[in-house]
C-alpha cells in the first residue's frame, strides 16, 4: 500500500542512496538535504520485528558488571584526584537506570506507532534518487575556478529537482569552460538530469554526454565509479523505449560480463514484488520462485524480500522453499533470514525443518537463529524442544541465553516455569539472562521471586546485582532497605544506596538518612550523603537537619 502523504525531513548530512533535494547554500556552508521515504506493510512488519529483537538482545547482552568494572578501573587510574565513591555512585546509578528503566512493552508499542507514523507520512519513491553518487561524497568546491559561480548555480537548481533547467546549466558549464575542474561533475549531473527527465531525446543526449566523458573522468575522477551505473541505467531505459542501438549495447555489456548493480532498479523491483504479492498471491508464487532461483549478488535484497513474502503463505510448500534458501542461497544474510522466516510459519513441517537445522548445521550463527526461531514458533513441540534445550549444559551458553530471551517474549511463559528453571541453570550468565527475562513480567509474583533471589546470600553477587539492576526502579523501598540491612558485602550495599539515590519517594530519602547517620562503613555512609545532595533533595529540610546532626556528632 502506497503512502499518500509526503513528508520532508531536513538533515545536515545525506544518507546513503537517499538524497533527493538540496537547498541553495553559500560557498562556505554544507548543503542541507531533504529526504522522503515510503514504507510498505512488509517494511513495517520487519521494523517491528527488528525493534523487538533489539530489545531482547539488549536485555540478554547488557553487562552491568562489565560497565561498572570499566568505570571503576577508569576512576581508580586518577587516584586521589577524584572522589571515587561519588563518581562511582553516579556512573553506577546511570548503569542501573539504563538497565532497569527499559519498558519492553512500551518500546514495542512506540516502535509500532513510529512505523505507522512513518508509513502515513513518507514516500519511499525517492529513496534511491542519487543526487550524490553511490557513496554520497560531499560536493567539492573549487573557489577561484572560472566556472565556480556558474556550476554552483546549476548545482542549486539540480538540488531543487528542476532537471530541465539543471541539464541546460550543466551543459553550459562544459561548453564555456572545457578545462574547468568541475567538468566531470557537470557532465555526470547533466546526464543524470536528462535520465530523470526520461524522454528518448534526453536519454540519447545523456548517453552522448557519458560516452564523451574523457579519460580524466573515467579514471581519475570522483565520478569514475558512478558513470558505469548511470550508463547502464540510460541504456536500459532507451532499450525499453525500443532504441535498437541501446538494445545492442545492453546485450554486448551482458555478454562481456559487465554486470553493473543498479540499486535504483533493484528497489523498484522490490516494491513491485510486494505490490504483486498483495494484489494477486497466486500469480506472485511462480514469480517468487523465479526470483529466489537467481544467485547474483545484486539481487540478494530482492531475494530477501521474496523470503518474507513466501513466509506469509504458512503452508508446506513455503517451508520447502525457505529450507532450500537457508541451505543454498549464496548470501549469508538471506540464509539467516530464511531460518528466521521458518519461525514465523506455524505448522509441523516448519518445526521439523528448524529442528533439523539446529541438529545438523555446523554453522554457529545458523544454529543460533534456528534456536531462536524454534522458541518463537507456535508449535507445542517446538516449545518443548527449546525448553529441554535450555536445561542442557552441553549446549553453548549463548544459544541457551538466546532461547531464554526469545521465550520471554511469549506471553504464555509462566512465572512458575522461570521459577522451576532457575535452579537448573549452572552459570551466573544464564541466571542473569533469566533475571532479565523474568523482569519483563510485571506481575507481583515475578517481582516477589526476584526480590527473594536478591535477598538470598547464597546467590552469587553477580546474580543479585543483576536482579537489583532490573527491579531497583520499581521494587518497594521497604524491600530494598531490608536487602540493605541483610547484605553481606560493601558492593551490594553501595548498589542499593545508588538505587535509592535515584528514587524520588519520601521513604527513599528517609532510608538514605538512616544509612548516612547510623551506618558503620564510611564508604557506604559517604555514598548515602552524596545521594542526599542530589538536586531533588537539596532543599528538603529533613536532609539539611540530618547533615547538621552528622556534622554535630563528629565533633
């Protein structure tokens, strides 16, 4: 479905392959770029899936301990010049804040809302309109060149997409100043402008301009890599209009192996493929097979789109096609995409294919994707397989952690399952993964279990820290203070102080005052005093009174 509303987004630097307009600029200024996009329903679904996957990956991989260790190492390198406790408190508070404040449901909803907003407002048609060449170099200016003013005027017109006038101005630059340093740029942009106009006369003129570019443009110019692609586009467009010479040029280039990847044409094909699949799924099926049979590198993104369209069919034939792509596509990302797509096909054949991939592949990444896809598959046997997989200590921990993260995204994964699984996990990394997974469950039962883990002195420090990082922002202050009183390490108590420092409840301030006044560890007391000095507490009369009492008792 095409969007009907166009939105223009201004940004200071161009994005790859997406510049469509540039405003008139002064010689010492960088041009601002206006970009427009359109997203299809397939794009939205992929964006939503990618956002969800990012959230899960972040939760599974965020290593609070490593961040804290790095911060401590950095601070200690400065010795006595810095207040280690104060700075450590601030750094750790940030780390806890990041880890504990991620609301996955909200992130998912925001991503979905953003997707809808983008789809309603932007137009994808101009995404590959390369005002700049493929690698998006900034226009280079040559002040003092005789053609400088004329070229800048032509370039500004081109930036406004006034292609007829731009082509004439660029031609004028070359005619009046054949030795200008802008010669190659002027020739390229004139040909490109005429290609955009698209009439047979303009296309033939564009071909003559490109064909007439001398050796300095073909070998030593910034445009050297862009000319072949534009030439191929011009010849293809002329061939479609019945130009016999262009047809012969296209055939000759193909026979000589001159395969130029036209990214613009490729993206048009992707959009056409999506439109056909939406309008007539039956007609699209043989087209999808034909697309997936191609193996050239340029068509890899088209095959990737076809993979997602095939996955919608949810039938045995779709599983067969996806399985073949997962095994034989020369593009690695397409193989992984096919495995992911199998996870979205909810039938017995898809489950068997994924299970076979997991058991037989020697590729670690394919095995990891197969495990994740099994965890997301609706088939009950897939769920039984991955739950057994998580408990196996002969399976790589990264795979087990990925499965835990994928299972956490399923609404039917009960707290009781996590509670039963927890003691079967033998490493801090896996237990931390489970903590992050269970923390997404907002039920009181889940919070109670996590608090019990944090309060258990038999648990490792890393696991208890992981729990604090996830529940610190929402756990009752009374429970946090109880954990503080029973904590048996300085680092655990400092962590709780840092969490209390970020809480704004009146009770949190009272507990920090208690710690600052009656604690026996000077580092912990100083951390509590630093927390009392935060901006949202600095005018609290209780804090002022408590600090005065501390000073008074020290005399």
